[in-house]
C-alpha cells in the first residue's frame, strides 16, 4: 500500500505533468486508474508515494510503459528500436527512490525511457505478513536476488521460503507475493521485472 512521506523522486510532478499533458482532471485520472482521487492528490503534492502495483496502474491509465512512466525525461527516446545502441549505467546512489510502507524501491536506469526490464534495488522492510498486509500482484514476471540479509518469500500458491545472500527466485508476479525481512539487520534484494 501507500505510505506517508516521500523522500525523493519526481513521482508527484511526473503524475501531474502527464495528467496536464492530456488535459485530464484528477477525477478523470482516478476513474481511468482506479486509484482514489484523494490518493492521487496526495501523490501530486508529495505527501504519499505509491507501491509498484499502483505505479503500474497509473502507467496503464496513461497508456505508456512502466519504464516510460518512471523516466525522468519526458521526451521520446531517440534510440527506441535500436537496443544494441542503448546503455544506462546504474551507479551506486543513482536511480529513482520511492519509499513505501513495505519497501524502499530504488528504480535503476530511470534515464532510459523504454525498456523491457525494470531493474530495482529494493529494501525489504516488513517483518511479518500481518505488518505487510495484502500480497502484491502486478502484470509482470520478476526475478529477485538477495544481496544483503535474509528474505522470506511468501506467495499466494506456495509455502514460504527463506533466502540468504546469493539466493534468488523467479516468479509470475500476477501471483500474490511478499518479500519479508527475516534477518537481524537490513534486507536488500535486486529485482528485475519483465512487464507483460
């Protein structure tokens, strides 16, 4: 779900710019995205951030790809259709940070607008399913690799399994899922999402 304060990233201004570009009111965007108007208003004002699922709903409402939605540059990618000529560096500390209740998502390579994969360096914060809430679902497939700590993977159809540093899993993200921090310190994963 969404969380209180947004630390960084142009999510609110991006939503507002795309909405204004289409000459939509918040009510129209709410209807198209199935996200409450009050939530959208708070996002635009930087009071709330959105989780992966909600960002995907917004991208679909705007009829653009997830990576286009997160792109910092609103201009068309001049190298679109030339994948052998494309490059985007994921330097330490770079990316678009979006903090939510359960995860701190750092969307990497956000300068590249149209891409088939969405790489994310993500901190898993919730420690129990009760704390996490409803399992997340989104129209993608994803691979995660634990890079720090211990992460327990919960899914809609399979029993939970703990992963240590160097362990990973590939799932159909349309299946409800949650990644919990079950170690003593922080837990971080690298996630690569392939949108359908």
